C-alpha cells in the first residue's frame, strides 16, 4: 500500500470528506493533514491548482476531488470494476460537483440582496432539476444505492451534498428542499448516515 497523505481544510465536510470517509471505511491507512482557513494563504501556491483537496501518493500529488474519490474508492473497494457501473458512479459525483460549484459561487456575492436573488433563483430552477435528476439515477440503481446495489463513493459524495443542503447553513435555500422535492434522496441520506462505521467515526470526532 502506498503512503497516502490527504490535505484538506480542518472541518468535516465538503469536497475532502468523501475521500476521508472512503479510506476510513476501507481500512486504508493515511495521514489526515488538516489546514485551517487562516493558514490556507501560505499553502495555496504549493497546491497544483491552488485548490484543495490534494492527495499525495508516495509523495506524488493528485488533485481534483472526484479523481481522488475514484482512486481511493478503488483502494477501499468502494468503486465499481464494471465500466458501466463506474460510469454511473462518475455521473453522480460529477453532477453533485457541478451543482455544488454553482451554489458555492453565490458565497462570493457580497451584496445581500443580490445573494438572496441568486440563491432563490438556484433553488427554484437548477437545484430542483439536479435533485430530481440525481434522484432518478438513484431509482435506476434500485432505489437504495447508485451502483452495484451497495455503497460506493457516489453515495458518500451525494450524502455530503445533501447534508449541506439540509443543514440550514445556506440562507435563502430552504433546508427542507430535499425532503420536499427528492424524498428518495432524503431517505438515502439517512441510510448513509446510519452506516455503523460512519456513525462511529463522527461520534468519535465529537468527543
């Protein structure tokens, strides 16, 4: 097994958390290198694309969150070998990344009224479409998991996105938007959250 170092911000969520949890679930040894927001400027220029997460594999940096998810997913047994099933997993991860990026862009809007308008427009249009289309992919996978009738990195990626939407942290995006418009995704969220190793991990983190 190569020496793995995952560098991401010091919080339990967003783009780096899928890889962290995938390696935890797979029993993969890695260094969880966490950077505080205040220290990020001193690290930015050392990152390949001035972004996080970055995974070092025997010293070689690999960037881009879904690329990292696929790699650690293979190591952890959470990524399909079948080409079609792998494509289904990739599609969900890329769709979640797309809409997460669009939501993230609203965080840069400083004017309160403009931010409110941008988020309400997202919630009324693109966000609803992504929720419905991703839920359709869940149905196609059997209704419980996105691929191979088991948990994969796509399920983890979707879980963290839905957790963000349900958290209430996004002003002007209703925290119940998933429950109202994609109830199967809301059930999927609870299914992933209840996985024993995931629940135990966060219980330990909370101490």
